[in-house]
C-alpha cells in the first residue's frame, strides 16, 4: 500500500505532458470500399500528405483528440501520428477492465491496453482483469498476476491504479491517467500516460514513465 501511495504521488508531479479534457474514444472504420483504405494524413486537411491507411473494418481506432471543426481525429499509428476523417469512423464500445473495489464499475482502462517506455525499453500489456504481461531486457514476456486495480476514489474512470506480481518476484505498482504523452523516440503522441514502480532481483527498485494506447487491428 505504501508503494501504491508513493506511485499516486509521483503521478501528480509535473511531467512533460499536457492533460486532455477527456479519455480517448474508440471507433471502427466504416464506409470505405473493399480494397480501399481510410487515409491517415499528416494534418487535418484532405490535401495533406498521406502517411498510411486503415483498412475497412479496422478497429479499435483510438482517437485522442479532434481538430477545431470536429471533422478530423488524431491517432497514433505505427511510428507516426496522423489525422483521419471522422466521417468514416463509427464509435464503438470496447471492453473495460473492472474496478476490483467497486462492483459494476469499470476503471476506464480498456482490455489489451499497452503501456511502454524508452531509455530503457520496457512495456506492459493489460491482458485481463487478473493478468498482465511485462517485457524488458531483464524480463522478457513475463506473466503477471494483477492483485488490485481501481479508479480514484470519488471519481469515475481515470486515473486508475494497479498492483501486479510475477512468480519470479517481479512486482509493479502503477497509475495510468489521461494525458497527452510522447514516447520520446518518434513523432507520435498518445492519449494516456503511466507512472510505474518496478521491483525485482534483476532491477532493484526503479520508477518508469511511459505512454499507453489500445492498438488498432487491421
């Protein structure tokens, strides 16, 4: 519990991110003909450079923000950040991890959320309400058991905190919140950030910061 409180305090310290007004929303690509793609553009403009494309039916497409008109949504896809036309996106509901302290409420954390950081490279994927997978140079693809996951008291959704432990003794206490986050290695920004305390024989005790996203499947 002391580690959890310490992690929550760290989450409140100023970092190089800018808070957003709301959590990301999730969509499915619709209205795009078979064999065609929804263009990902470098700017919210139909004449901007095309960076890539989303196939018909691709989901979940994570929209962290929209432009001033609401006609374009910002996404992080592969190694770049881009904009897609909201005309071809239909909002969907994605499964959320339940709050272990409040029956019937969710944490605002989608199942499958991937969090990651650089220098050093590390990552954790929230596979289910009870399990996660941590990976780093020291601990490659390590299954972890989630013992506690909950949203902030008196609030709905994010920020949320969790504790997890692996059979090899690795433990993690983390908070995840809604904030524009840069991974420091690419031009992409992501709609959620994480602060984590890791403890293990091969790590000692370390505090990591990183970004979180729900990846799109084509």
